[in-house]
C-alpha cells in the first residue's frame, strides 16, 4: 500500500492517493483538484485510478472529478447519488466496501454536511471535514454541531489511539491526540456555535 | 506510506516495532529490540514505513536522514540529532522529546500531538502542515522557520521563541503561553480565534 498526500491550493484542501503496489490499482480520496503534477505522479508510479472516495460533496473536495473522470474510468463513492452531475455509488453507515483492492469501512458522521462520511482503511481514517487536527468541521447551527460531536464521540473517537487521522484540511493527527486536545470536543462547544450562512468549505 | 506490518501476536493490532515481527510490548527481548532499532536508524540514510513507537532512543546522530511515514508515537527521544533531516507523514504523538535538535529540518504533514517537547531547537526549518496540538513545549525555539498551515491548538508553551517565523495560516490557539516571543513573525496572518477558522 502506498499513500500520497496532495495539498490543493484550491480551497487549501488535502487529497490522498492510495495505491496497491501489487495490482497497481489506486483510489483517490477527495480530489479537490486534479493537476498535471498529480497525473504525472500517478502515471510515473504505474497506478490506475479505479475509484474515488468522497468524504462529502463540498466543491473544494470534489472539483477535480471533472478532469479525473475524463482520464480514468473510476467509480465514485459518496453518500449522495450525484456529485457535479456524476453518478455515485451511494455508501451507507457501517458498510464495508471492496474498492481498488482495499477494504474500506464507511462511517457516517453528518453535521458539517448531511453527506459527511469517514472512510477507514486499515488504521487510517480519512475524516474529510468532520474532524481536523485540533478542531471539528464548521457547522451551520448548534443542532448540526451537536450531531457532529455526538457522531465523532460515538464512532470515531472510539477507535484505537494509534489510528491515524488524515483530514480534508490541515495537518494529520491521531485519534489519541484528538481525544485529548480537540477544541470542538470540549464540553459545551456545540452551544457556542451560532447559525452562520457565510461561505465555508 | 504508512504501510506498517502488524504485530505477529494474534489480536494485538499494533504495528510491528522497527524491522521486527512484533510490537515492542510483545518483543521477546525488549532491550535487544531497542538496540536493533537504534542500529537500524544509525545505519540507514532513510527509513520508510517503520514504527518506533514506544522506543527509548538516546544520544543518536540521525542528521541528514530521510523519514517517510515513520511512527515515533510514545517514544522517548533524548539528545537525538535530527539536524537537516527530512520528514514526511511522520508521527511523534505522545512522545517525550528532550534536548533534541530538529534544526534545518524539512518536515511536511507530520504530527507532534500531545508530545512533551523541552529544550529542542526547530530553528531554520520548514515545518509545513505540522500539528503540535496538545503538545507541551518548553525552553524551545522555532526561530526563522516556516510554519505554514501548522497548528498549535491547546498546546502549552513556556519559554518558547517563535521569532521571525512565517505564521501564514498557522492556528495559534494555545491553551496557555508563558514567555513566548513572536518578534518579527507575521502574527496577523495566523488564525488566533475560533471566528476565523478556515474550515
């Protein structure tokens, strides 16, 4: 298994490429953009992108689909049936997928968006915007904040301390570190959230 | 990257330690495993997908090495020189890092979450997308470093110099800070309150 991180200047978001060194099949998590550099990297390593996993459908995490799907016949997995007009294989909470040779567990954690999911592969959690290093994803209301915090506590922070968190923005982390020092998981955090409708990613 | 071999003991689930078959807890001879890990680190120019979780390393010179997807989680690092080294997707979460030199390193996408860092120099370094969340950092310096998109959330900083650093997109939300100097650093470009998170 090979894992590469790509920092997209469009929305300052992270994309991840996960490749199987035997079958040379790969999957991409959240292609916020799909650049020539990424293409060269994929081709240079002899990978074929067979699948795309979307943690949620905000534009900064999906815009690269338009280019990517012109090059690769990749199946798109998301918690919604269409993203940017592309049909998706709809995933649901608790499902275990076999994607590009990887076993992927789907964990639904709505709150940042209704379709937010976390993908777990081995000991790695692709958390999208649900959980970042030190903070949780922005929400539009205290209800959504509570929904997100409850989901994270029940399903994500119950994972092993050493599980790696690869978020949609910012640096990586571990479950142990987030359990101890994430601001969004402080008691009463959800009640501090005020309803905002400004642009967010 | 991050393709650790699991511990050979059924039901353990932790990554195997260094080049061994088991994690450090299940190593038949802990001291021998630690000595082998030190020897492996000192003899190689680069380390990839290796776990040194829980290791106790002291007095090593690992300058100019390349570390890809290595884990030092919960390790104890004392008087270890990492000068001029390269780190990608490396984890030091919960580690005890004392009197070490990380100056002139190039670290990207790494985590020091919850680490205890004292008497450590990160001077003249590239520290991009690095998390220091919940870390207790004391008597240490980051002077003249690029900290772009790094995070100091709920960190405890005491006697720390962050002088002449690039703090663009840095989340500077420490739990407590005492005698921290940001002189000549672009603090206005850092995120210093929850209202301005870029999420």
